[in-house]
C-alpha cells in the first residue's frame, strides 16, 4: 500500500471516529467547562492484575466564554500504603520532585538498573530475572558465568535498553530483601520532597471538587489509563464517579502523527504542531505564550511527564484537531 493510500485510509477512519466522538460528547457548546488533564500513576499488581491510581494530577480548566483558564493545578494524592506489597517502584522519569531530591532518587533508582559491566552484573544478579527479554537475560547470565567482558561490550546497547525496561517489573513483594529496602527509600525520598509535600491534598475533598467540573464539562485526555486511574481513585475513596462524563481522547490522532513522524508521544506530537502551526502564526503563538506564562506560575519544573506540562500540551493538540487530517 502506497503512502497516499495509507493516508486516505487513515483520513476516512479518522473522520468516522471524529463524527462518532462528536456525537458521544455532545459538542462543547453544551458544556460549561473544558477540562484538560494528565495523570502520573502509582501502579499496583493486585491478584495478577495491574491497577493504576492517581499519584500526580495536572489539571487546566476553561469555562465557556472565557479565554483564560479558571483553574490550573498540579496536585499529589497520597501513596496507597495499604497496597505497598503490590506496588511498583516509583520511577523518577514519571515523577516531579525538587532539584534537591531528584539526584538522590536517581542515585537510589540506579541500584535497580543493571549496567553492561561485569562488576555491576555480578552485584545485581538478583535483578536479571526481571529483565523483560529472554535473550538479554541469557546474555547477562552467560557473561556472569564465563566472566566474559567482551560479550557485554558487544551487547551493550541491548542490555541498556532492556535493563531500563525492567523498571516496569519491580514490584515490592517480588524483590529480594536488599531491594525492598531500596524500594522503601525511594518512597521516603519521594514522600518527603518539599514539592510533593506542598502538592498534597485531602483526597475526598478534592475528588468532590473535581466531580463538580466533570459533571458539567468535557474532559480532554490521552488514552484510557487516565480514565482507569480516575475510576480506581474515586472508588478507593468511596466517591461516586460518573463514568458518563463527556470525553475527548486525543489518541485518535496518533496515526496522523505516526505518519508524519517516527512516533506519536504527547511531547513529539506537541513539538510537531508547535513547529508546523504555532511558532509561525502570530495569533496562535501569542495564545500559546500567554497560556505558558500562566502555567509556569504553577509549575516549577517544565518537562515531559510533569502532568501539568502534559495537560498544557494536550490543549494544543485538541485546539488544532481539525487540521490533523
């Protein structure tokens, strides 16, 4: 199939989905609020099923008829210590902490990542089983048994790739005692960080406030895990969550970005739109920069996977959605 044929096929599929979504959400004219949110998760494996809850939430809300947001927030929910034995290690890549705490968390987290050298492989033998690739595990075990430095050098790129992916397999109850202690340290470093402390909220009160907006607006998000985390968190705190909240999932545009670039991550998509449509358009550029200034007052660290920054990027994919065909 040629690129043109692929593009036409994608465009027709997108237009059908767009019309379906428009019917589902009823159109923004019926809503009082437009709610952009992004969530970074605390992850648990409970009864062999992965479950997501809110750890950090970025929220930007516009009221109908107003050009500036009425609410900009980056908040933290408490870690659910009740499920700690089922919890996955907090990853600094998906956490926003102060500049003082970040190097400490990175140092602690590096203890969970096998490096492609014999000393590190020997010291972290207990972690090899968590590598999510059989061939890489075999390479590491063979190199360790034969003391083969060359084997590690040859496969260095592969080892580094899958050693990082092992982060997604580090659940507390599965870890040897030594790593349970490091896991606890990671939680303590995160919980005691000054920024995390300043963002903590009372969950029940906050969810009731959030519900008051969700019941009268359209929620704009990317993919379904955010929705799962919302449902689970509402349920955990015994707050009724109306699953019928109107939604717009910007992930329906992933195929467009995949055709234009090498991927469709939120950050890649935003950068593409910024270069193509925003930076060279005075009106869009001004709107973008004004909103960014407002958000920077509430966002100490401007980086992907800061949920407030991710919510900000979501706004522009949503606002430019009619051009993504």
